[in-house]
C-alpha cells in the first residue's frame, strides 16, 4: 500500500484523534470507495462555519453516538467534505485548514493558493 500524500506532496499527517476524525475515524483525512462526501480537508472548526454547515443541512454540532460522532465545537479539527469547504470558501466562511493533514486529492477541487490563504500550522 502506498503512503497517502497531502496537498504539499509530503506524507499525509493525522488531523485529529480527539475527537477521532476521518471517514475511517482513524484521524486521517483520506477517502475510500464508500466515502461519497470525500472527507479530505483537515479544518479547524469555527462557530461561524459550524452554523453555516448546519444551515446547509449538515449539523456538525449535535452529537450522534450511533455514528461515533461527538459533536464539534470551535477549535476542534475535523475532516470535512471537500465540496462543503469549497462552498464555505466561496461564501467567505471557510474555516482554517491544516495543509499537512489535507489529502492531495483536494487539489482536484480547490486551488493550492486558496488552501494556503486559509492555512494554520499543524
């Protein structure tokens, strides 16, 4: 198995294990055949983004124990669906992202320049 790469072309780093994130809940923003949302972007939650996402139909605030989802609060890092991040970016509400933990496939949807403009250090 090859090592997953991030948008910088280096080895993909973990996004968060507290709470455990990623489509596979292994802390990494990588995808698989069953991941229709493409959870590729490691983002640091803000209240504005959480409300934006809820209003767009994806409530990330309310816990859902059946899916091992604790509910998110500002400051939590979470693997977001790339299209939701792009939608928030276009609305001026995109949360900051961790480039080292954002999967290289994100570049199929978002320009690296736009990612850099919203980056925080890992």
